[in-house]
């Protein structure tokens, strides 16, 4: 599969999965309780998976979703967000170190 096709599929999946999340946020409180679990455990992880996959690849996305769900189940939403932020910081450090090693080896 071409990378442009994969990127287009991921982009559309990301957009389509976001629609129920908007319904959850802006819907009447009495009605949204019926599908709150689906939003938390299906739509948000799929949205995060597709977004991280487009950003950094499938392995980073799988690790990110696993950390997101684990932190949410153990400590709640705040811990889940902090876990994803920490994952981005670790990835930035890893990219900086690995690019420095490549530049050093070329000399």
C-alpha cells in the first residue's frame, strides 16, 4: 500500500471517529450517559491510535494507546493526559539522541 493511501485512510478514520466525540461533548447530559463508555474506551483510543500513527508510526501509536488506557483505568483522565505528554517527551529525547548518533557516525 502506498504511503499516501495509508495516510488518507488514517486521516479519514481520525475524522470519522471524532464525530461521536463531538456528540458526547455537545449533547444533552441525559442522553450522552448512554454511550459514555463507548466514547471513552472505543472512539477516543481509535482517534488517538490513528493520530499517533500518522505522527510517529504504528509502534509509537500502540504504545501510546496502551499507556493512555492503562493510566485512565488506574488513575483517571489527568494521569492519562500526563502519560501521553511524557511519552512525547521521551520520544523527543529519543529522536534527538538517535539523530546525534547518526551525525557522529557520518564523520
